[in-house]
């Protein structure tokens, strides 16, 4: 799957993001698909004031509902958990 072909600049997506300091902590975060500032012709995800490559390293979902369903599947009940929304 080539995520670069699935999304366009300006799309708003939802990503499942793991805290790099506490791998057991994951959350859903809204992100923008933007032009990569250092790679002409490539797209990136922008969230937490940082650019991330738009690739399979980060779980990307088109809707918040899809992201929440995936979160629940992988981490259990989202009530009280650290997720977007």
C-alpha cells in the first residue's frame, strides 16, 4: 500500500501514535497531510508541531471513528484512555 497515493495535501486524518518515552501509551491524534518541507513531491503528516513521514510506520485512518475502532481492537475499551476526542 502506498499511502502517498491514498491521501492529498490538505486532508485531515487520524493517527494512532505511541508515546516514544512510554511505549505502552498510545493515543489517537488528529493530523494534517501536508507537503513534506524537506522532500519535494512527498507528503508528510503534521501533528504535535512536527512533520512525520507519511508511510506505514504510523497507523493512519481517514475518520476518527475508524481510528477509535482500531484503538479499541488493539488496546481495549477507550473509555478513560488517552485518545483524541
